[in-house]
C-alpha cells in the first residue's frame, strides 16, 4: 500500500521524539535527538514544498527583535508548509518603547500560539523567555551566542556529503569572524559532539576568550588551515556587531583570508565549500565559487534549512500535545 506524505512522516517519527519543549541551544540535544531530527528532515526534504496537515490549527509567531530576511522567510515557509497560521512581528518596536523582552513575549504568548520564534541581537534572550511562556520557544539567533537551526542544517549538509552519521576523522576548517558569530557558537558545539576535528583560521584579534575549551586548532595562516581538509566553512564578517574594528579593512582581510579557487584547491579533492549566507561576493568567497562551483554546497544548506525548521516546528507542536510545559508568569 502506498503511503501518503503525512503517513510517511508519521511512520518515520513513530515512537521517536526529542526531549525538549524549547530549543535555545544545541547543548540541549543528545546524539539520539540529532538522529531523529536528521532522519525526519531528510523525509521533509524529499517532499519539497508539499503542504502537510501535520500541524493544522496551530499558530506560530515569528518575533524578530533583530532584522532578518533569510531566517524569517525560512521559518515562515516551514510553518506554512505544515498548514500552520503564522504572523511576523518586529519586536524592536515594543522594545524601543521601553517594554521589556519578557512583557513582549508574554503578550504574544497570550494569543495561545504553539510556537514563538525569537531572534535578538542580545544573547540568552530565547532561553530566558522559554521559562515564561506556554508556547515552545525556538531560537533563531541570539547575539554572539548561538543559532541552533543554522548549526543543525549545516551538520545535515556535512553528514549527507560524507555519507555517515558522524564526522569522525573529518577535518573542518572555519574561516573568518568567529568572535562575533553565533553560527560558530552552535556549529562548533555540534562538530565536537560528532567527533570532527575543527580548525579555525582568523587573526588573533578575532579569537574569542576561552575558545581553546572547544578543543579547536587555531591558525592565523589560512593556507595551512585549509590543507587537506574535508569541509571549508566561510563565515561573514559581522560588521553590524563591530567586527571591523578588529581588522585593518575588509579588502585587506579578504586578501589574507578570502576563499579563492586557488585556496580551495589546498583542501582535499572532494572537499565542499559552505557559508551561512548572505555571501559577500569577492570578500568572503570568490564570486565564481559562491553558487555555481560544484564544490559549493551553499544552496544545499538553504534547502536543508527549510527541512530542519519544518522538523523542529512539527516536533515542538507535537511535544506540547497532552503535556504540560513548566513555566512561570512574572
């Protein structure tokens, strides 16, 4: 008997769950949780833009205290593909009127949404708010801290490339601004959990305090850091977070650390190139490499991002059914 897409997803998920009502950090996820998330995400990816009825009658509010295009569109589309009602609000307007994050979140929670997606320029906002809302909180990026869904989609892209369920014996080099990058914050945690060897290439001025606690190999010479690696991950210079004060200029920094075809050839023959976007062409990555080169997996990351966010939204709505989340009203 041929299964409908809904039946197929329910079959994959049958008896499997992640043990969290909220997701504000990848540290909440076990290896078992990661396996569940990736298996379901691959199934969602297979069905592309199919309109599921898996979360019908539920509401998602995208509350972005910080501007975003790609992440907001991805979360909104993911919820709509699950047949959820969605609305997006720019929380910065209420905060500018001196309303606290907590008051804003509890106002939105009073609309009885199942999921609230939070993005903020300050760290730990999502974790703090998760303790005070009945809705599940999904962290869409908080300050310099973490971006959990970006980290998960990146790891899914890597695992699909290496045809494995872990990254043991794989070399991953992360280039550019790691100090101000919440993408790095989530990605490095997941890479170490999956036993990857992580190299970082950037000037010493962009080394975060205590980065050695992640057991990464630090390089100031990008050519050495790229030699024989399996995955090259270029980050963006976070100008809006003051990162340019740590370098002479973007042009000079690009000359020292930008990923060109010549530099990419230092990596393993089958190495892939990744970037969280948006790519600043000919600064972060040479224009010819950013999308059309066969080694570039940047658009695959975008596709995986939609699948990962569908997965998490669905799992969060299901975890809430028939269960009570512990939270407090102020």
